[in-house]
């Protein structure tokens, strides 16, 4: 695969990843987000190049894992972290709905730094 083809391949994968992330993070009911992910997956399956098709499907699945309940416990991140910080600001040590312990600011800061470190590491590997 030549360099321009490689760049195009990676750009297309990045677009699938972004589309899947948009679906997962959308402020919409779960059913609507799942339907959007199905549509993105269907587009991936229409790719002519079998390698791109396989990788695009994998990218969509990996981004969808948390929404599908296949990602283990939620990784501290955008919505979860904001909710945790809001509960902490309101003085809660436990969530008033589910009684789960609310992370401390130090735990959230540490998780954010670790997440950023892993992201930099992954971006370094992709280059």
C-alpha cells in the first residue's frame, strides 16, 4: 500500500471512529444512539476494500463498547466525570440515586492524567 493510499485509509478509519464517538456521546435516548451506530456499521460494511471494511467495523465496535455494556466499568471521561465532579461540588460522598461512592477530586484528576497519557501513547503509535 503506497503512502497516499495509507493516508486515505487512516483518514477514512478516523472518520468512522469520529462518527461512532458522536453516536455514543450524543445527547439522545440510548435507542436512537444505537440506531445511529447500526447505520454507521452498515456504511462500514459497504466499503469495497475488505481490509478497510474489517477495520472500519472494528473501529465502530470499539467505540460502541461502553454503550453496549461491553467495556467494563465506565472509564472516567466526559459525561461520567462531569457528573462525578458535580455531585462532589454539591457535597455528596455517595450518589443520591444509586448510592455509589462519588470519586474524590484527586481520584478524578489522577484518572484524567492517566487517560491523557494513554491517549498520547496511542496517538504516538498511530504515527
